[in-house]
C-alpha cells in the first residue's frame, strides 16, 4: 500500500496532430491532500486532469492510484470521480436518479443505493430538489448535484475541472468554502483545476502552476506567492514587481543583481551554479512589501533594496491610493499605499520617490 | 412605409399562392371523392354527393364496370416495406452519425458516399439495379432489390438528421457517465439514446414517409408484386375513377395520424422536462 493516493510519473500527452499538451509531469499526492492546478487556458491543466480521469489517453509516463498502475485502465474502471465545468447532469433523469446511477451500474442492492443516495443528499442539503430535472436547477444546485453524483461512489480521488467557473462571484465564494470543508470532512483527495490564481491559492494545500504543457512550480500557496521559481510564476501569481538584471554573485544564500537601478539583492530561487555570473535574472518583489518614500529618506539603511522613480498619477480609492511611479527604462509600477501616509509625506504627481523593500523579501529567479 | 406596404402585399400574395398550390389539389380531390358512383367521373360538377367511392375502395359496392383498386396486398407490402426501411435506415443512420462524431481518415469521402444515395436520380438507380439484378440472376422483388434501394435512398436522410442532432450533443454528459463507472455500451443505452430520442423519431418519420410513397426506384425493382404507389399508377394508366381520390383522402388521413403520433411523442418527451421545471418553480 502506497502512502500516495496519486502518483504521476513523467506523464506526457501528445495529440495526434503532434501538439504537445503536457510534458513530463511529475507529482505525488498524499491521501486527503487538496491539490490545485492553475495556469492560463491551454496550459495543459485540464488535459492532465482528463488523463487522470481516463478520458484522455496517456502518450507516455505512468499514472498510479494508491500504488496501482492505472495508466491504461479505462475511465469506467478507475477509482476516480470527475466534476465537469458544465456539470453534465443527465437531463433525462431526476436529481436522485442522477446520483443513484453510478451505484446501480456497480450492481448495488436497491436498499443500499437508496441509503447512500439519501445520505449524500442529506450531506449536500439538496433534499428539496431530489425529484427535479436538470432544466429546473440553478447553477449552484447543479454544482451540488454533480458533487453528490461523484461523491456517492466513494472515489479515491475527486477530480474537479473548473467547477466554479460558471457561477457568479458571490456563489463562488461560498461554494469555495463549502468545498474546502467538505473535502476536510470526507478526507478524500481533491484535484482541482482552475484558471483563477486566487482560487488555486485559497483552496489548495499545494498548487501546481502550469504553462504551455510544462509544470512551472509545485509549492504550498504561501511559498508560491512569496517565492516564485520562474518569471512566469512571478507574473502569473500575486502582484509582483519584476526588475530585470544580470546576476552579480551568490553568497550566504543571497544573490546580488546588477540592474539599471544599481545593485539589488534577493534570495535566489535556483541552486548555485545554475545561472552563471552575468546571466540574465529577475528580481521579484511582492508589491505588499514595497514601501514608497519621498526621495532621499530611504538612504543608508542596510538590508533594503531601493529604486528611484517619479510619481505620475495618484488615484485615491477610499482609504487607499494607487500611486503610479514612472521608472527609467521599464514599465511604470503601481503601488497601493495608505492615503494618510502619502498625503502626510506630501507626495504629488511629479515628485521624486524611492521604492524600497527588504532584500530578504525579494526573490531572484533565472530568466 | 410605402415599400413596407408593397413588401406586405407581395408576401401576402406569395403566401396565398403557396397555400393554394399546397392544398388546392388535395381539396379538389377531396371534393371529387364524394362524386356519385359508379356513373360519376373525376370531373365537376358533382352529380350528387355520396360516399359510393369510399365503399368501392373497401369492396362494399355491387360489382360494376369499374374494377376494384388492387390495393389490398399492395398496401400491406408498402407498409411492411416502409416499416422495414425505417428500422434499418434509422439504425444505420444513427450508428453512422455516431461514427462521424470522431474525425477519422477518409471521413469526408465516406460522407459524400453516403449522401450520394439521395442525390443520384431515382430512375437511374432503379434502372441500374434492375440491369444488375438481371445480369447477376437475382429475382427482382419488393422485399429484395426494392428494399435495398429504399434503404440506400432513406439512409442518408436519417444519417443527416442524426448528424445534426449529434452536432448539438454535449459530449461531457457521456464522459460524466464513463467517469461514474458506466461502460460505453450502457452509456449509449442509458444516457446517449434517451437524449437523442427526439432526433431518432424524426429520422424514423423521414425514412418511413420517403419509403412509403417511393416511386421511381421501386418501379423497376419491385418485380411483379408491386407496392402501392405502383399499383395506383397502374390503375390510372387506363382510366381514372374517383375511387383513387377516395383512397388518396384515406391515405392522407393516415399520414396525418402518423404525424400526430409523432407530435404527441415529441411533446411528451419535451413536456416531461418542462413539468419538472414548473413544479420546481411552484415549490
């Protein structure tokens, strides 16, 4: 018996036309873990999910569920259940029939089917719609029915393909929380595909970031947010300020980078020797850590990275203001700051400012 | 405004003509079918209103110089043939359309090959089939050579109907079934088929009606035991009596009955979903 509910070993998918959809995907998922797959559309996250479900053939590599090889097993014989983006409720069956279908196919006794269907209907609180058909259901109700239909078969792994994509923002929020609680209570492993980074970060125990068929990073949400490992992740996740430069040197776990603003420091995301001295890198600073100060005040404090620019606009939005700062040689940066702080410092458009952050908060990634 | 009125007039006239030509022949036939018999002929004026020719169709009149329509067996043959054609064409059409849901090599070629069956002129196909049958030494029969041509002719219609249905079919419902552990065969029976059933009904209706009144392909291939359209044609090759009109009226009523059954089945399958929706709204 393996400790892992799911293992992907160099999973690869090439479509018949020769398009590479997923490349060398390695992942080990512990029992009861909630994994989010996130990335732009076409990055291969849904294809990977469909390979796990058995709806897409695997070109090479292996798929193990609880230590058993399922690489070539057909979809109907896999211990997984899938929740589809459009829910795919069977329109000619009632809600209860939809839920019972998977159990009936497994040849369960009618009494057991009824007991289990009743139980899951109770859990998801959909008793009032048990005899309704798909055409009568709202988006949120369809979502619950499709969850019930998947969970009633007691799968080892629940696969969710953008299940919240079709819901409005408020409902999304509440179902996100419900899903998370449900998953914790049931202890079932969830693989959750989404294109929304906030969703991936708030739901996942670990997050897999994908881009053009490749896995960019697999990390816990906080680490992903604060320590991106590639320029793609730095741009896709969070609100990072990204400054390009050349690697100066590595020492004591710090990297120094030569940039247009002078030397900046940060924690490297790569191993020593991976990037040669003088190689292209980016300094990534999460905007939450960026302070804005009138020019000159930031000087002479050690352990900070500082860059200088000119304020171009200040947009107040209630308590906070968005300050746009023009920087020489790169795109302007928008900083969020408290209104009283900006007004207290007497900053106005045209003022010279320094932007600074603690060097230990910054990450240096290979370009 | 001016041009709007003009357009309205033209459209009105067009609709009037359309209805006239659609129903005119049938109405004239319907009126003439009530001509007095056996002396009354297929022309106005009506000598006297009577149901003589209806009785004549069913052989309830005393023998006269007008021979009874030879339709008893022909009608049975036509219905049997139409039914068999409907079953075979609908099954084939549905399965072929199902096959076309995946792109396979040569699918374009196969598509045109199938559709050719309804494009080739019927007379040519009938004549060609007759020649081939004679060469090979197959007897020409309504249940053999004619049946094959009926399938060749109606199968493309059923196929195109089902292709359109599958085009709008949401594949993820089938995938959901597989993911729930339902094998493909059972998925087709329990999920796909119930969802495409209205389309299957339409395909059946097409196949049945097209086969039922098929003439040119049948003329050369049915052999000596003819189907109804050929039998009817045979009678008015000599002389036309209003008994044919009476029969025409009966056939049309039969077709309407068939359409009504189709309509009722359609409404039922649509309403089932709707009722659930309404109940939900009330609750």
